[in-house]
């Protein structure tokens, strides 16, 4: 098959996929979403940790009486300590919910990677397809031009008719229009390629080495999808998050025990002329039990329960959608393979037909219209072969994506795999404020 003519270094499909993975902003955005979700874990964990603050107050007092002007300055300073000792495990449930949502974001990142890589394959193959169509249709225009010239020559020597000249010129006009359509389509495909890969296409090739990822049966493909597809893993994480949210809502009905401490180290004993120096402090415990909140607590529980049921229903829908995608892409791959076989046979037969009809036309046994019709059928067969080969490659990667295996790891791309798992692990252990995490 033809490739894009270029003196530049060839870019394989694997190289295009690697370049897109490293440079595509959609993947970078999804990775930042994972890190942002991970910070919610730290925010929820802070609910079980103490809060400590320092304060310094300075007060200037003055008065004017019949005895004169009086003023004084009072400075106090100390520390405050506040910690929730027990909240009926509400914060624990919220931490688990945050972890589930962080996992969901990680699976969303994997899903975004699949979407981007599949778009790269589609744009890559579309550039190859449109380039081949341009070459094919240019050859077709040259053929029709030759037939138009031949019809004019025969008319001049009295062997042809004006009808044949008009017919050949009409086909030539159609051929030029089809060629221009291919040129326009290629411009669009090249723009799409640059959008996903990050650079213009150069000397692309239809060859690839990823057929080994296709299983031997449809059942194996479905089993792989149910085990590893990011959409299904996201649905499971969403169920976990909803269950934890339901637990947190129910825990709000329970008691909360707080410990509040304070320490005064400056100006603890008033502003008398000679106040004693010293330190004072206090520790108190506060137990609160909700009795009535205007129906808000009950509404929160009902809403959380509904969200839990909804997450389970959404998971069922995700299973069905993934299963449908696997079956559809499997069928598309089988159909494209069959179309290639059929198109090859049609091209081989069409080439013989065109050659034979031209000879018959030269012997007066066929007309120019017969030649033009035979060429049109051959061109259609060749275009179908190009389309079928393109569809076969796209269907291959669509099936790989439907199985949840269109990842830089499964494709063995020469890249450093971006993941939020390391960031999540670091956030789990962060106690200090203003700590930098890569």
C-alpha cells in the first residue's frame, strides 16, 4: 500500500502513540484531576487530627476623668488546641469515600488515555487513507484525461462520436471533483492528527505490530473487558464512594466528642499595676448529640441511599455498554477482514475487465462508455479496499480499547507511564502544612 511521500524520517504508529501520550493535554488534565482528588483524602483525614493555633492580643485602654488622663496597655498571648475525639465514625466514612473517588479519578485517567490513543489511531489511519485516495483519484483523473484525448482523436479521424467525447469529458469532471474532495479530506485528517499527536504527520505507514493483543475468541475479549475496562472499574469505585457516603450520612445522627484546650503564656492575670507572672491553661470536653435538624439529617440519609442505588444501576449500564462495545468492535473487525478479501478479488477482476474492454473498444466491439464504466467500477473497488484496510486497523484498536488494553503498558510504548497512585500514597501520609509533593 502507498504511504505519504516524504523525505523526512518515517513515523510509525507506535511512535505517534508515544508522542501523543507524552504531549496530549487531555491526558495531562486527567492526571491533574487525579492529584486534585487525592487532596480530598488529606482534607478528610484532617478531621481526625488536631488543630493548633497561636494568638496574641494587644489592648490599649484610656480614660479622661476629673482626676486626669489615664491609660494602660494589656497584652495577652497563648495557644489553642482543638481535636475531635469521636464523631460516630463519620470522618472515617468520609475518608473512605475520598479514597474511592481518588480511585475513580485514576480509572478516569486510564479511560482518557484510551480515548486519546484511539483517536490517534483513527487520525493516523485517516491520513494514510486520504493520501492513498488522492493518489488513486489522481491516477483516475489521468486515465479519464487519456480517454478524453483518445475520444477527441478518434472523432477527428472519423472513428468516434461527439457523444463519446462528451461522456469522457463528463467522467473527467467527476474524477477531478472526487480528487478535490480527497484533498480537502486529507487537510482535515492532517489537522486532526496534529491535534492528537502534537506534530504534523510525516511519512506514515499502515504497518503495526499490535495484533497479538487480540484474543482468540469473543468470550475471551468480553472477559478481559469485564476485568480491566476503566469504565467498569470506575463504576465499582463509584459504588464504594456511594456506600461510604451513605455511612457518613447515617453517622451524622450520632454523638460528637471534642477536646478543647487553651494555654495562656503572656498577660494571663490581668493588667493590674504589678500582675503576677505565670502560665495558665484549661482543657474541656464537649459532647454534642443531634436531636432535631429540621429534617436535614433524614434528607441527607435518603439522598445518600438513593445515590448508592443509582451507582449500582449505573454500574449495570456500564457493564452493558462495555459488553456492547466489545461485540460491536469484534464484529467490525471480522467484517473489515471479509471486506478486504472481497475488495482484493474485485480489484483483481476489475483490472482484467478494464484491460479487456479497452481492447474491445479498440476493435470496435465496445464503446467508450463501456471503458468509462469499467474504470469507474475498478476505482470503486480500489477505494473499497483502501477503506477496508483502514477500517481493519481502526477496528483492531477499537477492540483493544473495548477490552481495556489500549494503554501504554499493554502497547509497550517507550514512555514513562503517568499515574496518580504515587501521589495518592504520599498524600495519605501528609501531616505537615505547606509540604511540597511532586
